[in-house]
């Protein structure tokens, strides 16, 4: 167990007002080698974020001093910290909203602590190992240009820096890596989220909508109706 603790240096925040659930999750994650801090309300979580950003946030939705969805929406304007929603709200509309706000995963109560740990590991693995093998040059579409810098995790479009959530970054990365090739929604789910469930394909559409909104006027991503998407930016040498 000592080796695991030395290997895993990630700090995880849990925002959950139910003490039994919060402490149970905290103990299970600590046994898996993570450093964990638990918070019973949004006020204490905000104070913690003001001093240190964790490697991952596990966020409940219904809290005594506010709404977890609103908290994450505000958070994502300042940081791309990965987020897993952990909530009793199980409606598809709630899951879609969670992903729309930039969540990397969504787990419904009741759940298996082992499953939660596996999801935490998957999200952190994707976040750590996001490697992009594209040219250092600019990408173009029409009169618009894009600088996609993997090393610095920096995206600039038409002189404006764009902030993407971790999930949005992975999707755009996958589309860029497969530039000019058609990719299906199910492929995006499998490659970017480690699961493939038909009902979750709307999640992909939501993320694409958000990415397009942030990228501005350039038609960077083409929709192939009934199938998926295609990134159509190209390097200057190809023009």
C-alpha cells in the first residue's frame, strides 16, 4: 500500500453533504493511494479551490448551500479541473446537463465504491496521458486559423485564446488527430470517455455544440448527419 501512495500523488476533492457517503468514498480512495479532502458544502469547497486546485473533483449536485451544477459551471470558467458528478439525480436530462457543463463522468447513487475508483482512475489516466501528435504549425479553414499546442495545453483561434474543459479538449484532440476522416459518435465515446452506450451519444452532440461555440465563426467541425463528425482544418502546406 505504501508503494501505491508514493505512486499516486493526485489530490481529490469530494463535495458531498452526506457524511457517511463522503467519508466512505474518502476512505476507499485513500486506500487506493490518493490524497483526499472532503467538504460538506460549497462554501468550504470554494475556499479550498482558492488556495489549491485538485487533480480531480467529485461533486454532488444537491447541497445545503447551493446547486452543484451551478458551482461546476462557475468553476469551469477558471480551470479545466476534471469533474465527476456523484448524485442521486438519475434522469437523462440531468446527465446531459452534467456533461454539458464539462463533466468528465457522471455516476448515480447508489453506486459501487470500486466502480467509482475505477472511474476516477480512468479520468485521471486520460487527463495525464493526453498526447497529441500533430504538427506544431497552424491549422486553417477559410480565413480562420488555429494554434493547437498540446505541450502547453493551449488553444488559440484567430488571435483569441480559448479555454476548453478537459472533456472538450479530448474530443477536439481526437478530431484533429483524425483530421478529414469521419468519426462516429460511438468512436468518440469509446476513445474519449472509455465507454460506449447508445443513450450517451447525445453527450457527444452537446460537447461538440460547446466546442463549436468556443471556436467561433470558422466551420472547423463538419456534421455528417446520422453518423458523426469530421474536423476539416488543414495545414498551410496543403492549401
